């Protein structure tokens, strides 16, 4: 894994972010973010589209001022056990 390094001195003001549920149309961009991170496991582009559709209630997309996704957090809730997380607890 390659750590993501950021400059300690910002060159511009940080963009204001908004947060929302993912939309199916975000799938391709989320795949690009994962691929470009060089630290996340990259699934197929189709998997991100399905994630945006099937797990929108437990996931969040961060967007810039143009509503373009710039980050995301995915959550998975098992359908057969919705009160439990997928971490094995």
C-alpha cells in the first residue's frame, strides 16, 4: 500500500464539501477515485454502480461545489441481519 501524502501548506482554499447518498450515476466516479487512490482495493466499475444502488442508505458521497463526487464512505448491511454490521460481531 502506498500512503496518501498531502502537502503541509495548502496552495488554495479547500473547497466546501457537501455530503449526500450515492446515486447510480456516481458509480463510475467512485471507481475512478478508488483506482486513483493507489491504496483502496479496486473492484469492477459495475460493482461501484451496484453499490450505489443497493447500499445507498448506508453509504455517503462527498461532493464538490459542482456536485462531483470527490470521496466516499461505503457501508454494508446484511439483508438477512440488518441490525448487525458485516465485521463479524
